[in-house]
C-alpha cells in the first residue's frame, strides 16, 4: 500500500466508531481529567503554565507587584530584567534568601503607587497574584494609572484581585468541587457513593475551618486593616483598566475558582 492509499485508509478507519462524536467529558467540569485520585494539577501550577510561562522569555522585562517572599519571582528569573515591588522590605520578606541574588533582579519597597523607579515604556509584562486582593479599588486604580506610563505598547498584564461575589460562589460550591466526587461520578464506583458523600461532607467542614472560609459581605468598610481583603470586583477593575486606555483581553481567565485573574494589554 502506497503512502497516499495508507493515509486515505487511515481517515476511513474512523467512519464506523464513536457514533455521536468522541466525548470523554466536559472540559468545563473542574473534575474532568481526574482519573481516580491519581491525576491532578494544583491551581498555582496551572497559573504558572497559563499566566507566566507563555509571557516571560529571556527578552522580557517583568514587573511583579506584591512579590512577598518571591514564590512567583523565582519562576521568572529567566527574564531579561525582573522588577519586584512590595509594601514590605526585602529583609522582612526574606526575599533574597529565597530567590537569591541576581544582577537582573531589583527589589523596591514602596510607599506609594507611582512606580517611580521605572522608566516610561520599560515593561513588557506585569504580574500580580495574591497581592492586589489586599488593595482597595482606589489603590488598584493608582497602580493602573502608573502602569499606563511604564508598560510599553503591546505589553501584557495579568493581575488577581478580590471579587466577593466570585468567592461566595466558590464557598457555596465547596462540596461540588471536592476531588473525592470523581469517585462517585463513575458507574463502576457507584457502590462508594454513600461513603463518598460522608467523606465530602467531612472534608468540606475541615477545610472551612482550616482555611477560615466564610461568606464575604459586599457591604463592608474601606478602612485599612493588616492583611484584609477588599472587594474591588472584576467589573470595576476592568472598567478602571478600560478608562486608562488598556484593552481587557479576558475579564477572568477562570483558573482560580476563588478570585479573578484579569488579563489586559496596552494598545
């Protein structure tokens, strides 16, 4: 059989199978792809794969807002230059002890939102996770106004903010997203369903207590308190981005079930 005949036969070999179309499961289901309990991916690693890896290269100048100890910073050390800003000092955060000393990595403790240490059109990529959820909408707005100056045309940014409505949906569906449910969803494991239900109820209660999960009230003050969250809200932050001339590329990348990751670009 020649190559052309073989390839034609290969295509024809599909004609009698998968009536109704091949369908392994719904990719929108967060439990799809969990084969028993042997296959999973952590949210933080998924964020790295989707939000950092595609945008940070050896030619990228990166700004990280709210770097903390440097968990994400270490994943961006291959950038051309990495500027890290935080409200706390590098010594307080133990930043260089964790990330190490590198000539192309600069750390700045800030007491305003001006990003004055950066030149105009200097930054190719902006990243912030688990930081701006502790900033009010007004503070986030000040950062966005400064980003308009420091980001070059064509630059991308991905920031996580707090949205209490999304968090409350996450809180209300903790049982549904429990990984143990994948056992009860398969016919072969149907005998386990009563046991799974008890286990899901138990682990949900434990996790609520362990992580201090509770529903968050949208009716809150804006007074500063150490480590507090602020309900900035997805729509409100996107409006601020748009009003500053940014293009909102994705209002929520939907990688984190608790909080939105907003993807934007400078035109």
